[in-house]
């Protein structure tokens, strides 16, 4: 089980063009210890969900405070953290950098398997596991949205990280592919932290966080979190 710890983690960004280099706090301070196997994050657009998720693998570093994964600080040990924490973006095309899925999965495996032959064998196994062999040599641009999402997940999970972070993974998917993705997530051995506007998906967790204006305003049971979020949205 992966443990993520945020201690007073705060993210500030410069306010463009402001005299004296003023800064705006977009997240925090956040204090959290995440050990559950399924954690969901909900909140309005612009509330800070993506910033919070990006802190978890060092894509964003805290301006103050610290973030660590299994005791590894995301700033001092960024590369090691990223080997433990896979990150999946909403739009899989921003993730699939190679012409075909197979090449992308092989790229992910380059550190684990130095030998090209071994890498090919391992990639084939990963593609099989995700049911993507028949799409492996197709241009990633010719895959359907759902297939592309699965291929991107196959690529980030190829190295078997301990934690998978997903930023709104179903936003671009239809209902059928959303259900497929949910089934896949249910079957994964990894811990999962995901941000979503799909409240059904948000409920499928051990713990939910509600983010509002850069703060974690609720932390607890998913049904209560959804209720809290709806209360925030419906407030006059
Ligand atoms: N690198 C950045 N520079 C300036 N502002 C940013 C940056 N990243 C995010 N923001 C701002 O911080 C706020 C929270 O963004 P984000 O974490 O993407 O929210 P969410 O994912 O909940 O929609 C938004 O107002 C966004 O415009
Ligand atoms: Mg976002």
C-alpha cells in the first residue's frame, strides 16, 4: 500500500504583470495522509483538483510545505517518486507520445528492461493484460476515445507503479467506456487517487476529498462528500 503524505503543502503562482511579483495561492495549505486503496477528489472547475493530484507525483512541487510518497520527498526524489506514481491525464493523446501503442508501452518499459527482446516480450504481455494486442500497431490517432484511454493506461501501468493518479479519466468517455474504465479500475492492484465530476464514480471509493477554492473542505466517507459538494454547489 502506497502512503502519500502532504504536510502544509501550498502552491502559489505569480500574478501576471503585478508590480512587486505578487502571488496567488491556488492550493493549500493541505495536510493529508492517504493510505486508502481508492480515494476520489471532487470539486468545482478551478477549485484546485488537478493541482492537488499533480503534487502527488511531483508534476507540481509545493511552494511551501512538503509532499512525500512512501517517505520519498517529491522534490528531492522526483524521479523515484514518479516510478512509484503513475499519472493519467484526462486526454490520453497528451500521454501517448509514440506513433503506436506498442511503441509507447515499450518506451515505458525501457528502464525496466534494457534488452530490446525482453522489452518486446514484456510489452506484449502488458498489451495482452489490457486486451489491447489487436490495437497495438494501429496509429494512436486511429484509436477510438475508449481504446486510446485504455492504451494510455496500459502504458503508464506497464511498470507496475504502486499508485495510479487519474485526472478526470471519464470526462471524454461515453457511458459504455466509462463503465469499462470503472471495471478496469476495480480490477487493478494499484492504489488509485482520482479526480472526477462523475459523482457515481466518486462514490466508488474508500475515502473522498472535496476541494473548494484551493482548500480541502471535506474529507471522509464518499456519500457524505458528495452531499457536501452538492451543498456547496446549490448554496445561493
Ligand atoms: N501554473 C498555473 N499558473 C497559474 N494559475 C494556475 C496554474 N495552475 C492552475 N492555476 C489556477 O489554479 C486554479 C486551480 O486550478 P486546477 O488545479 O487546474 O483546478 P481544477 O482541476 O479543480 O479545475 C485555477 O484558477 C487555475 O486557473
Ligand atoms: Mg482539473
